[in-house]
């Protein structure tokens, strides 16, 4: 009895809600129609593969249905964690991402700080414009350049080394040189474009600050450290946090382009391993499981790092 | 005291000059070297005479490329994928971003979350590949444009652009009896030409530079875009050449020429389009 009354009391309200909903849908049907293709596309091509990733928990063969699949639990994950290459893959992946954080990340900041001090506006503009150029060169082209220019017999770099009496180095086939080449080329390709955000933050700093500092006798280096750097610090923190969220997902395509049988012991990373077992060897379930492992960790990293960012700098991704 | 300061200032200026020089040389020199080798004779290159300017100017490498046809075909397909892909991208991005920029849009928050989530989590390469196969897109040109019909990040940038348009403008049109499609077409789009150009360029560069999709969605290389042709020629071929073993100088010259062709369109365009990129980066940084 009580329940019925409660339901009776609830019903008109919820019916009113539904009617309201219908009304807003009818009123804004055009907006909803516009967004529909995007939603359908996203459902099929972004959420579809998430459903497809269930094969990570199955022994999937091409043509199998996922619904009635041959479930295997955590078989592939266990197989990955106990794989003889597992430690090497983790080490290589972390090595590249940490090297990237330490050596690639600061370069655009230093570049922006120094460029800000260049007084000749023509030179400044020229240097900045040229610094973007590598961003517009494709990854394949950059890796092709490395292959050609670092070639031990015909590449210009080794020719220059020879002039100074150094013997040719087979950079691309050496485990020792793989990481330096990777990191240096990464700096080369990204520093100018990444600096945009810092340069524009610097352009917002009032000139009077520098003037009064220089009247007080502060050297230009001191001005950089006390005025310029603090003013871009919030941007630096945000970029750093975003960078941390990519810990396990660095350099998939680049590694695929640079790895070969000679450098593979340091080049091979988790994502290229997943590609190899999944796409090349056709073990779809295994490859998907490895990818899923990375995707989950990356997703967690973003959430954790965003939480920290909310605490520390009151900036959040959402 | 004064003297000392001006001395340290001079040292500082010299350091700045050095930095500018390092940046310019490290970026221009490699490109110049590729240009030089590709336009030099095979002999001059084999002798090791070529550094930063063509020696014994020759078009042999380019003639060989035209004769072979593979690179030109790649170029053709790259243009096709870039044009078709960008067109689809821009239409879908605008259609999605505009409603989500409107405060009166029903379920706006939910739909935004629906899109945003995919930026942080994805099913991965292999399930996407299996899906493309299942939908019958494998080995068709549609595999190059449909799975990437939109980048959520670019859609959010577009939405931010749209949100910056004063509300009064659209309200005035609405009072005149214009519907949402008409407002988008007559009010929003004419005001957003620069922003649309920015987004279109983001997409165009993405398509032009992409090679990975082509490498997994085509079983043969007859529809390969230029970047994939380049990869197959330079990277796969070069890694076959072991250390010390001299590669065929003619084919290496052709590789330099192919590389130069693949870089040329973007290098020629970028000084004119870079300001749009700068703008896009700025908007993207304001709020994700």
C-alpha cells in the first residue's frame, strides 16, 4: 500500500521528466541530428575496438565470434609476464621514456628562454620559423634521413667523422648508438614546435619587469632565472604532467621504423612486441592482451597524474 | 661595475648567437645534403665529393624515379588520401563540434564525455584491424580515411573555436527564424574560416605523413601512399645492407631523391601555413 502510494507519487514526476525530455529532443532535433554521424562513427571505430579487445581474454582465431569465443581468462597476460623477453621490453620502454623526459622535454624550454632574449626581431623570426620545419617532415622521412645520412659507407656524418680521423660508425646497427640516435633525432624533430607554447607564454610577460630588473643591475642570465622561468613554470608543469601520462606509450611508430635485427635488443619495446606477435605472427589474442596491458596502465597514469596536478597546481584536464 | 656588466652581456649575446647558428645549421644542413646528393651524378656521390651543394649536376635519380613509376603512384595516392581524408575529417569535425559548443544542446555533457573518453583509452591496433577487416574496408582506399574520420582532440579545439563566437550573433539569427543548420552555415562557418583552415591543416599533415595504416590495411603495395613507398625503399632496403658492405650507389641516390620528393611539398608549404598551427597549438593548450 505504502509502496503503491510512493509509486503513484513518483509517476507523474517521472512522466513529466520523460515528457520534458521528449520536448527538448523535439526542440533541438537538428543539433542532435548533426552530432549523430560523429556518435555513430565513435561508437563503431572507437568503442568497437574496445569490445573487440575482449579477445585478449580468449583464444581467438580469425573468423571466431567474440560472443561465443573460447574464453581463456588471463592466459595471455600470464604468458606475457612470464615471457623471456618481458624484462627486456619493460627496461627498453622505460629507458626511452625516461631519456625522453630528461633530455627531450627540457630542450624547447631552454630554446624558448634563450630565443626570448634575442633582440633582433628578424633573426628571432627566422630562427623560430626554421625551428618548426622538422615538425612538418614526416616520421618516415626523418627515419629515412637517419638511415641515409648515418650510413657507414655513403652517409655524410661518417664522411665528416672520417675527415677528423674517426672510423665510420654503423649507427643504425649498433646497440650502443641506438638510444642516442633515437633521442637526438627526437629533439631535432620536436623542439621547435614544442617551444611554441612557451614562447607565447613568454611574450605575455610585461617588458617593465625586465627593465626594472636591469636597472637594479640584474644580469640577463639572472633575469631569465628570476623573471622568465617563473612566468612559464605553470605551463612547464602541465606539459610535464601530460608527458608522464605517456610513460608506456612512447615511440611506437618510430621504433617500428628504426628497429632491425642488429639493434633489436635495445630497440624492442612493449608496443612493437605486441605488433610483432599480433600482426606479424597472427597471434591476435596475445598481441591484444599486451596492448591492453599498456592501455590500462596509461589510462591509470593519466587519472593519477591529473589528480596530482589538481592538488599541486589546480590545473586539471577536465 | 658598468664595464663588467657589459662584458657579461657581450658573452651572453655571443651565446645567443651561437644557439641561433646551431639551430639553423642543424636543421638546414641535413636537408641541404639530401637535396645535394639527389641532384648530383652517381659518380660524384660514389667518390664522396658531395656535401651541401650538387656536384656534376644530374637528374639521373629523378629520371629513374619517373621511369619506375612507383614513387609517382605513391604521390598520387598520398594526394588522394589527403584530400579525401581531410574533407571527411573537416565535415565530421564541424558537425560534431558545433552542437557540442551550444549551451542549449541536450545531453551535452554526456556526449562530450563519450567522445573524450576515447582520448584516454583505446581498444588497440589489433582489434581495430580486425574490425576494419570485418567491415570489408581492408584493401580499399576507405581503410585510409574512415577509421580516422575524426580526431577527438581536433574536435575539441574546433569546439573551443566555436565557443569563442559571441552568443548574441547566433541569437540574432535565431530571432530572425533561422534554424540550427542555417545558423551553422550562414553565421558560424563564415566567421570560422581561419579556424577551419587550422583544423584542416592539422588533418592534412596527419594524412600526408601517415604510413602505418597503409602498412597494415593493404595486403600489397599497389595503393601505397608516398610515405609507405619511402619506407619500403629506404628503410627496409637500407637495413638489408650490412655494415661495411657497399650498397648500390645508384639505388642510394634514388633513395635520396625519393626522400627529397616526400619532404618537398610540406617544406614548400609550411612557411605559409605555420601561423595557423601556432594558433591551433595555443587554443589546444587553453583547455583540453
